[in-house]
């Protein structure tokens, strides 16, 4: 059995020390956790450094930690921040590995069966395996996860029984090692060694684990392991030597032969019961469907130990009873782990809603003979099951929901920002002439090289406004629900880098967006009561301008609604406390200067840090080019741009897209320098 190593403590590495309300918040949260408080809430205003507070709290309590975020974008942003805080510890990213997912479904009204269709992101799948392997081997582990962490994952106990431990100087039967790898769902591939594959070359065995970027090479001398090394799968360069390695299964649903055959017996018995029930009710078509599907799956399990959709039989494979909750990522944590739920006012309702939607779809499939009843237990956890599994919870939000306020033993306020920044000024203006007024405000902000967010109520209004602003020569983008996660992150990155100046959206400009360059947020139709203009939504939207010293929010409305009044009053209350604190301590607020780190590195780890904005015109990048380019004459700089453009086109033609993208960023920067010279 593998034991978790506790040799490495959590250690925050930062150029900054806790400031503002952070020291007191860290102290209160730490005391609460150590005294056994089940639930606490950190009510922190936007930009007050809630993530940093949590990092320092983790350092104090030294607990493995699960950080839940309501979506992939926020999870990636948080994982990136925590990796910077904890460079010596394991910080992993666990989200759904589907780029595209169409669940299996049946529509009785049209007699339409929709087969499961999906596209798996290989890198995110690797990161999921890296998460579980880290949890089972090290205590200094932080997992940043989306709601995916409450879905079935396979038994951790069974996962641990499938380990392969290899040590130098010990003897192993090579054929037995290969058989073990196959039983762990690794495939032999002597030509293309991708993740989840192994190959044999002479006296060397090479394994590419499901959770590693590198390949393990095991050199045998006879039956004795002579050397174990990690090598780069592309260059073959030796990265590190090991005296011992642990290989985890290639799938979280791996099962021993004994467990698999026991599960197959259970599936066969359940099939017979279901067939009798269908025949008794004269559902002959349904009986034929379930017989063909299940017998085919059983044949596949017998032949290769696996079948498509094996997760639907997880109840039998795990040895669970009907109705028992599935094993999830939560079961891979030790008993004393800490859970942090970020943007809890969104995440908690999200956790509430997962079970019901899944159940409805599964019941239709079961009723019409496409799945056995046990498939319903391949499901997300119910909310009460989630809470039962969580040891101690810290909710993070600028606007906590009713659940957090009612259940928390302590509510810790974090209103003072370390930077001294105060909440933005909120101004209410009439809707008459709102677009003309908005355009004037946009021009003022863009002239100062600042950014603007505009939030509307409808998709059509966003599209029309985007088109209108484009016609006026304003650099604008529209963020809408059809844009996938990766493109969304890239758009936000480009906004910070100044590739465009105005971003328009509907409900996409709220929680967790860290955009210090944004100095103006315009809320159109602020007096239209509803979900998009509720008190919580308005406070969150106002917070988008709180990271800039010149932050201002304009609400266009013809009346002051209850939600507007409460949001403005709360903002003014916080602003008054912040201004008073700054006055008493002689603090001069400064806009946050934050590097535009690429949160896509969570799924494209080879990318480096991207350009960092600076004061005044232009931007300073982490250049691969010389630092004294400003001293070049205009003609030489123009020729350099031309040379780099040619190199970029060659790189793109050779499919070296990351290098080409870096050149593109350099070229854009140099063109700005040229423009300044002129």
C-alpha cells in the first residue's frame, strides 16, 4: 500500500505579506479550522486578495485542500494563482475532460435514441490522473476543481490495489510486469508511445503513465531492474533518475479480474430481473434492447476487461448497493482535508442542481430498455451527500448566499484591500441618450489606455451594440454563451493586453474576472428587476471596476429599484470604510499591476508567461529579443518587424504554432513602438 508523504510542508512563496484585512482574516479562519468549525464564510470584496488569504490559511493549517470553482475558467485562474503561491507543493487542476459532450439520451415522443458522443481533451485527462495520483502519494496537495469533482470516478481502494511498484536492484518477471500493465488498462504500442501505452525495446521497458508528461524507462539486466529514468517522450533526453516508481492505472475504472468477474455476475443477475419485469409488462421491444446492449457489454468485459460506457456498471464494479452514493474525487482525499468553495453564491446552487437533471435523463433510458436500473447510480452526489463528505468548509464570496449565511459558524469580513483601492464610485444616469453618453465615456477611457466592460440584458442588444461601436471605429468584442472555455479565456487575455478596448456581454462579466485594466463598467437597463439585475448580480458586476484606482460604474436607469438601492448602499458602505482606513493610515491607492499570466497553461503547460502591462503608452513584454530595441533607428526596427513576420509565417507553415504565436506577440509590440516613433 502506498502511503502519503508528509515530508514537504505547505509553504507560500510571495513577494508580498498579508495586508489590509488579510492578517485578521487569516487568523480568524485558521482559529476556526483548528477549533473544528464545520463552516466558515470569507466575505471578501472584489480585489481584496481572497485567494491569497486562503493560500496563507492553508500554510497555517497544513491540510490537503480541495478548492471548488463554479466553472473551468475560474478553476484555471485559481489553479494558476495557487501554483504561483505554492511552487514547492502539488497544485493540480481537475475539471471535466470533455471538449464536447453529448450524453446518451432517449426522446420517447419521437422515438429518438441519441448515442453518447464526446471529444476528450487529452491534456485535461492527464491532469485528472495527476490529481488522483498526487492525492494518494502526497499530503501537500491542493486540487482546484469544477463541479466535475462530485461525479463518479471509481473506487480509490480498487485503484490502489491496481498499482505497480518498481524498484531498482529487485528482480521481476518481465512477462508478469507486462501482464500487470495490460490489466491496468495500458496498451502495448511499440510504434507510438502515447499516454496510457507501453513498449518493449530489447532489455528496456518504456511506460507512458496516464498522469505524466514524461516517459518512464526501466532498464533490465536479466530479471533485475538496473536503472529507472524519466525521459522526454519527444527528444529522449533523460530528465531524472529514480530508485523507485509507482505506476497508477490508466483509467480510474480499473478493476481486478476477481472484482470484474464478480461485477459481471451481478450485471447478469440484474439483466435477468429486468427482462422478467419487461416481459411481465409486455414490453418486448424494451426487453430485446436491454438484452442486446448488456450481453454485448458483458462480452467486451470478458474479452478485454473493459467496454464502452463501463461507468454505467460502476455500482457493480465498486461493490455498492442500489442507492449508495458513487465514489468521487472527494473519496481520494484524506479524512482531515479542507474544502474551499469559491464564488459560493454561484457554486452552492450549482451543486444543488446536478443530481436532478442527471436522474431524469437516466430514468428515461432505463424505462425504455437502453440501460439497466443500476445505471442510475452512476450519478453526481446529492447536495446532502456532498456536505456529509466535506470535513471543513470555507465559503468565499463577495455576496454570500442564504445557505452560507445560515450554516456558517463564523463570517469573516475582508473589506480593506492590500492595495488601498476603494470600491468604485456608482453613478446612476437616465436611459435617454445612454448610447451617446456611453460612447463619450468609452473614448475618454480608451484615450487613457484603459478598458471598458458593458453589460446588457439580451443577446440581440449586445450584438447590435457591438456592430454599432465597430462602425464608429471602436475596438470592441462581444462575449457570448456560444464561445467555448478556451476562446473565452483568450478573449479576456487579449482585453488585458490591449488588443481591443471594450468587451460587451450579458451575464458573462461577473464572478472572478481579474481585470485591473478595466476602469469603467457600464450597466445598461439597470432598473429591469430580475436575475441579471438582482442585488447579487449588481454587486458582482460593480466589483469588476474595483481593481483600478479610477474605477467607476455607470448604471443607466429611469428609476432606482430595490436591488439597485441595496447594491449601491452596500458598495457605499464598503467604500466609506475603505476611504476612512486609507485616510487613517496615509495610504495612496494604486491600480493593481499584475502580469497577464496565461491561465491556459493549465491545459497548455508549455506556454510561457505572456506580456505584462505597464504605466503609460505601450507595454513591456517578457521578450526573447534584446532589451535595447528602443535605441534602434526607425528603419532598422521596420526591417526587424519584416524579418520576424517572415519567420512567423515559416513557423506556422512548419506547424510550430506556439513559437509563431510568441513571434506574433513580439511583432505587435514592435509595431506599437514604431507607431510611437512616428
